[in-house]
C-alpha cells in the first residue's frame, strides 16, 4: 500500500474500498480517485489519480524488492 503524506479528509472507508478488490482477488492493483478535481476538468471526464495505491506483491519482481 502506498499513501500520500499530505492526505486530507481520508476516511477509514476510503482505505477499505481501496484494499477490498485486492483482498478479494478481484484486482491486482487499485488506484484511488479522490473526485476532488476542479469542475472544468471533470466536465471533460478527467479526474486526478492520487498517490493512494494498493497492489499485489507479485507485481514487483524480487530484484526490485531487494532494493527497497
């Protein structure tokens, strides 16, 4: 799980919704959409992706893990 350091308004339910698809084996990775994009961007169907991400360990190879 990766989380931004400057989170505001993040609720426990937001984290649960982010983790659930991974935990239930419905996805390999999730990325939070905070839906706080300025209106003009949303009118064009654009939303910011945030730094909140959850992914399966298997997506990172062993070499990458050894460098962490």
